[in-house]
């Protein structure tokens, strides 16, 4: 798993998308789902929530079939979900039927709020403490069974960390972190907006604790007549939420660097292997999904996507790990560590989004030649909204006002166009 990289003290890069306009929220967010889509420049966009990132071969094929109603492009989002691009108007009904039959739409009232991220290795790595699949499933089932929580904003994020610390950099609104407490079974600590609380519960109560925090968020928002989408936007933030829950915030004494999921092969705690590959700039095609479904059937019972735009096969037999990696590479994915694609992301850009000022995807793809697997996380944005930018981004290029603003290590530079921005970034990249 993992090379380790640090994030800033707040878990966010400066000026990230959730920081923009937070004080001006006046109503429900417009995050798309499957039933209600978003009209982009290249057609309608549907977002499919994938709790824990887990997808079966049949589900991959259902998403591929849905994408046939559009331009065939499917993207892995920065929250480990999927979005289907270029869809025709009225596609929600078709998508709803396909995805419901595949088990990807268990509750239409909750489809936009099933935002649950987890380590794709889910307790299998030696640095993990506990298998989190059961906790993710329990949290998702409880969430979908609670009618009131259908009112959560589509940006509200849950995370379940297996003790490895992989999810700590996501700055979720509510995080459950596995911790060793004495010689017994690990417990889960409740973390609010990245701040630890003194509440620790067993795995069987972890989902209930997370949803209690979600209910408290909705009550706090109503009490203040706030349009907050995230805990950080509430008056008083995490402290106010902790007060409502009757828990105390604690100083963060965990100074470890945040692990990053990267391409390659990792031996699991049980002797089997996890094989991870990266989708360049998070983009897949309909054809790729069909190939992946066949790969999944050859090597396991599913694939796991992540906020790092990776796809992981777990529980691969030792004798099959090399074949699994070759099959992922044959699907057009990057399965060897050290690639310049690692940590590199971009928004939809020109031609896909009407607000984009530049073809940032082409520029980002050119950046690969000057990067490697140890390069800091970098995001290219077509406008100041900076869609898809991760909290861990250390380098950004934003197209705005006829210029490209490049920010790196606290230094802000302006370039006339993407070509000049690439030159600036290359000059700052160690040889």
C-alpha cells in the first residue's frame, strides 16, 4: 500500500472546492444521482454511489450497459464513486432499472447520501487492524432504512478506516477509525470533521454511532437555519456537533503520515494478495468495464474502487497474482508503481463542462512525462470551482480569467496558457 504522504494541518489544500461559497449555502446541494442527473456540456451526468467501493462483475456490466445511453465514459470520483457521462435526457429511468436490478440502488430516497469510503484492502494489509466490510455494510443498511437521513446533503461523507490510517486524509464529516484498545478486539473511534472524539464503540455499534452523528448534524443545521452541506460549515463545526452528541473532542496525537493506495501487488495478512491498478485521470470506458468484469470473474468475486482512482482485486491466490496484474494492464490500467499518473487528477475540462476555460485533461496528460510515483498530488481545474480536487493536493493548476494559476509549496505563479503552466511546473520538478 503504500508510500506515505503528508497533508496540511487541516486536511485540505487551500481554496479547495468545499471552501468556496461555504458561508453562502442557501439550500439543498445539487449533487447528481442516478434518478436526478446533472446537465453538463457533454450531456447529462449520473453519479452512482458505491459504499466501500465494492463492485461485482455483474455490477460492472450494469454500469457499462448504462453508459451505452451516453458517450461510454465512466469516471471514478474523488470519493470512490462512479459517474457516467454524456447521457441523454430522461436517462434516469433506464439507469434506475439497470442499477436497481444489479443491487446498486437499494433506496432511491437515499441514493445521493450513500457516500461511504473505506480502504479497498479492508483489513487485509498488515498495518490494518480489522476487516471493515461488515461495518460498511451495516452502516449502509442502517442509512437506507432511516427515512430522515434521506435529507442529508449529497456532499456529506462517511469514512470507515481499518486502522491503517488510509482514510484519515479524506476529511470526512463522520469517520470511524479502528484502534487497538488493550488485548481485546479493536474498537472504532468516532471522528468528526477530522477531529477525534472520546467515543469508542464496538464494530456492532459503529454504524449506529455514525448515524447518530448524522442525525445531530441535521438537527444542528435546522436549529441554525443553516444551509450547511458539511460539518465544517455548521456554526461551531465539530465542537458544536460533539456537544449535541454528548462527547468530547480530543487533541490529535496521531502524527503519522497518511498512507496512499498505489498500483502494485501487496501480500495480505492471510497469505493471499491484493493487486491494485490505476485508471489514468480516473477515466474508464464502456469497453474497459466489460473487460474488467471478465478479469473479476477470473480472479475473484469483485473489484474495489477508491478515492485514489484505483481498482483493487483482493484475495488473489499467490499463483495468480502475476496474471491478475497482467490482465489489469491489458485493460488499459496502470498496475506498476512509480508512474507519473499516480496522484495526478483533472476535472472534466473543456468540451465536457460549460464553465471550463481550458482543456486541462490534455495538459494533465502531458504532465505525466515530468512526474513519477513520488511526485506530490496534483490537480488541474478548468475553472475556480476546482471540481474533483482532493484534500491532499499539494500542486494545483487552475484556469481562470484567461490565465492558468499554478500553486505549489505556497508559491503562486500565473501562466498565459497551459503550455506555459507546464513549463513552470517542469522547472519546479526535481530532476
